[in-house]
C-alpha cells in the first residue's frame, strides 16, 4: 500500500502566470518514505470558478492547454519524490486531484486559489455612461475603473493609486487649457479591485479625461468627453438690451433673453416658452413679439406710442426670471410738426 502527501504552498499564495510546482512524497503504509520511483501518479488541475470575464477564452487558462483542465507535468526523481508543475494563466478557484492507480491520495482532491499577478496599467479598464454619451455640466461624471494584471485578470484587492484628471480641450475663446483648468476627480477605493472616480465639470464643452496608474495611462486613456449644458435654471437666466430700460415713443425697442443652466452655461437650444408682459402706467398691456432664435436666446421687440413709466414682466414657463419685472422708461420720440401745438393770446391776430 502506498500513501502520498503533497507539500504546502510555501507562502500560501499562488499567482497567475507564475509556474506552479507541487511536491509529492510517496510513503508506505507505515508512513515511511519510499526510496524508489515508478509510481503511477497523475495530478490533474481543473478550473472551477475563474475570475476573468466570460468573454475570455478558456484556451488561455493554462499555458499550453486549450481547455479548462490540465494534467500537470510530472517529474519522477527516482527516490520516492515527485514534482508536478503547470502555469495557470487565469486567477480563480481550482480543484487539484492527485491519484495513484486511479485512487485519490493524501488529502486530494483539494482546492487551490490562484491570485492575480502584479497590476498592469495598460490592462486596467474604465467604464461609465459619460465615456459613451458624455455628461452634463454641474452634475457628477462617474467612471468605474477595474484593476487588472498583465494577463487581464481582475484584481480582488484595493490599494492601487489611480489618478483621474478632467481638463477642457480648448477653453472658451480658443485659448489652450492650462494646469489651472484641470479638475482632479475624487477617487474611491472599493477594496475589491474596483475604483470609482467622480468629477463635476462646471462648464460645457469638449474635455479630456486622463486616468493613470503611477503616471502610466490605463487602457483607452485619455478619453474624449462631451459636456453638455444642464437644464434651464430660471434663477440664472438673463435679459439685457437698451430697450429693456429705455424706450422712445413710436420707435421699436428691443432686448434679448438668454437661457442658462445652474452653472451659468448658455443653453445651446431653444424650445421653451418665454413670454413678456409689458404694461403701461394705466395697466394697459403692450404687445411684445418674442422670437425663439433656437440657440438659447430669444429676441424681444415692442413699439410704444405713449411715453411714461412701464414695467416688463419676463417669464420662462410661467416662472419670472431674476430681476423681473423690469422698469422701462419710455421717452417722447423725435419732434413731429403735425403733432406740435401753439398756445397764447398772440395767436388771436393783431388789433
């Protein structure tokens, strides 16, 4: 009768892509070490729960194997000792069976955990809706980072130092962005090999998101991100133009209304209901033409024939904008002979 025992893993950790060697010592039924080889020993290793994504090919689970199981290469030293080796390429849970003449020996089969190797920046991946469809100014842009080793195995622990930086590609006015324009994302370590980077872009435009590990870009970095303006914020919308404060009787008065989001970014499109209620000192309503320019601005035009103090109430979707109602002083227009009058006793003729 032959009894076999397998040695323990030296430090209790086995890493992928590192040759795995198991040492086996044959013994007799009294527990004495045998001094001869030639035993029919087979060592088989089977992947039971691999950590790589389902899209990964099983052909890479073991070096030189095209399946999820492999017979370890056995070396007979001729003195009752043996070694079995293979190189697992994917981390995860494995089942190791040691048999002699088809009978399990020692504590076989036993479980073995293969851990990921050293992190490799170029294999780490980032995902998030903002990478695909952009994000909105004033709202958090969130990216999830998956740490991986050189063979694409997902790391299961945290502690890695990722840095994510968002910077405008070109500032307004065509000026190149500087270091002062960079926004560093808040990085959260989930302690499971994943990280979440969050950053809030204040201004709409084209941005570049750079994600690095020890100054090395991760896979796909830098990323192009389109930041759109947020929804209209009534408190940030503005009305301006000389015709909003001063008008002249009989002449067209004009001013404009500009829609903005909560960060002060101009909305790039129209489509919202902008109304102007212009009233005379007697409470009479004066017609104002409001034209949607489809670029976030609205042109307003009126023509008042009577001078006096008026008030313009400007609303967007029935909500008054900041500063509304606006006082409007309408002054008399240019002199018009037909409307001029003369008074006095001398107009009655000479006596």
